[in-house]
RNA sequence: GGAGGGAUUCCCGAGCGGUCAAAGGGGGCAGACUGUAAAUCUGCUGCAUAUUGCUUCGGAGGUUCGAAUCCUCCUCCCUCCA
């Protein structure tokens, strides 16, 4: 590990954010001597980002914390085309209205980590639709296209892998790296942006931007990539039992978000504390050194800290308390995720199967049946064997609510409305 | 333009007229063991008004008592030749 002079790179380095940079020394010098503007691009394909993007967001966060200016580049323009690598789904083209609402949803999460200009901070959010939508094809080819060598583009891993594997690569996708490179130069022109960050899979694209910047404007641009994140057992970041770990509270509640981090694998705890929390390094070292069951304490700290950054300290502690009551005491906490149901329905009784589906604990009646057969379903902490069970008012014993559980970890309260 | 090969359930991949809701693996979920961990073992993994019915094997037709499997046309992908 290089001994960096600048705060920004030193912090990123000791916390494990850095996979590679285009020019360690020059970049370090730049960050040590002036306030730098850097950016990361995000897709606008969903209404919320998920935990997989958190590492990028944290890099921007540290950038701002160390006195620099982060830019979040929203792919409003590139999303118009749709990422071809998503195959089937990519056929559905997003409408401008979709993209706008997605951008609004995504911005929600960012404002927890970054302080934007309208809130008196330095961070910027820009949309590449602003310049990509008006491009004139022939003009663009002449100005930008002439600087790209197809020979060289073919040598990039992202392209080579596809070709080697005999997978198709559309011309559209081939152009993606050109547009991304162009984004970088455009940000450089508009905002004096000097650095692009991203996952290590973005390396080739970022390098293209650097080259283009030098050729067009003679500017010195830099790349910094983060390691691709998987859990120690090889799983993808940001997936959980019920789907993606969304950052927006209306798509994934604080309690479920907290639970995701609480269930971190042992081997990942220290790594995640460094990446996803802002705790001081010596504190992390102490937590990471815990062994066996004690490591559970570290996991709780991890969950609470990560949740606090996103949803606020109060919500995080509430989630922690709910979890404590539910798991440590085996009680029914009043703050478990809750669904409401018409009181008339409960008066006449509701089938357990359909209730489980409504609570989104399972995805179909058949799924619910299987769960019951396998002993996974509990009503008010009592195992259920009868799939025809009907839930009515007599089951509302927890403060007027019924507690449904699927497995040991997923609980939900059903209340009358 | 010519010659071949291919498209199968979430993914990879078998199947090549009935016994196919479709082998095997991966992933996922649950159970056991634990520490709300990993590893391991076991079960499940299309939908439903559920000893039955319905929808699924790129798309549309056809042959047949019966098609993922055979035929025709179409779409897309790959390889080689031009």
C-alpha cells in the first residue's frame, strides 16, 4: 500500500476502496494540493439504487468529507438507449417520464450521503441527457469518433470477453464506451472534473475517457476504481431473501435494511465496516478482532451505522431495538414491519395462505403451502401445520395484531385498518 | 449471398414422439446444527378454487390419439465460405 499524502486517497486506501488508479503519484499530488472535482456515473433504470451501489456512494461521500467536490452523473441519456447487456429486459425502452421519476427516486438516497448545492453543499447532480440528447451524429463522429481506434476498443476486456465467449455484442453497446468517454470530457469542460471513479469493471471505459480528454482538450484526467464486491461466499452484494436491498425507504423498510447488514457473514464484517461506515479505523480494528459469537456485536454496530448513514440515527436505533426484542427476547416487537388489512376481512376470517402472500412473505399460494409443509410458517410464534388455517380476530393477541413468521428471520405484523 | 449449428423453466445445461412441469448443476427458500454467520446435511424451488386442473421448452401454423421432441414458414444468435 502506497503512503498517500492526500487525506482522500489515504482514507480510501486504508478502507479498502482502491483497486487501481491511472496514476497514483500524480493523483495523490492533485488531491493534496487542490480541491478536486470527481464523478461517478449511475444508471437510471430503477426508481432506487440498491446496496450494490453503496460503495460508489461512499467514495463520493469521502470525497466531500475531505474537501473535494463530488458529482453524481445520472445516466438519463444513456438510459434512453438501455443497457444492452441486460438482454431481455433491455428491450423495454424507458420513456423520458420513467427516467425522470427514476432520477427523482435515486436522488432521494444520495442526499443522505452528500450535501448538494441547493442544500448549501458542494455536491452536484448532473444528467448526461443534457448533452447527449442533442448530439448530431455526423458531427459527433467527426469530433469524437475519430479519436477512437476500433483495434484498440476490441482489445478492451469488456469487449474481448464477450467476443471470446462468442456472445454477441451489439453496435449500440460498442458505442456505450464512447458515450461514457464523452461524458467524462464534457464534465471536464463544464465543471473542471478531473477524476472518474467506478467499479473495476469500468476501468476500460474510464481509460477511454482519459484518452479522449487528452486528445480533444489536452487535459490530464484520472481514473480510480474500486474492487468488485462480492460476499466472502461469493454472493452478489445487495441481494437478500426478498429481492434487492433498495436504498429508498419506501421500497425497503429501515428494519429490513438493518437486518440485511446484521446478517453479514463473519468474514465480511471488518471489510464492510471499513467500506460502509465512517467509524474510525481503530474502532473498526477492535470490532473486527472479535471472535466467534462476540462478532455478533460487531454486526449490530455495522447494521446500525450503515442504517444511520442512510436513514438517520433515530431510525437505525429503532430498527436495532426492534431486532433485539424480536431475536434476543423472542418477543413480538411493536415496530416490526406491518401490513394493514380491512377489519371486515378479519371479522369473517382470512385464509392463511393468501395472508402470507399479501404480507409478501411468500410470492404465491403454492410457495406458502411449501413453507407450511416444511415447517417454516408460524402464527404468533406457533408453528402451523394446517394450510387451510383461517386467521380471524381471535388471533389478534399482540396488541390487536397477528404476528406472521416465515422462517426464523422474517416476521411481519398484520393489523386491522 | 452460400453452407452448417443453435434458441429449453431464475442462470448454465440435458432431453430429440408418450412414463416431461421436463435430468444434472448453480442460485434461491426452508429445516437440522450454530452465534439472526460460514461450512455441512436434508427437503423444496411454474400457477391455481389442488389425489385434480391450467400455462410453460424463440414465434406462427401443421402432422399425430398424443409434440420440448417430427414438418413448414418466420425472428434472433453463432461458425465457416463469399
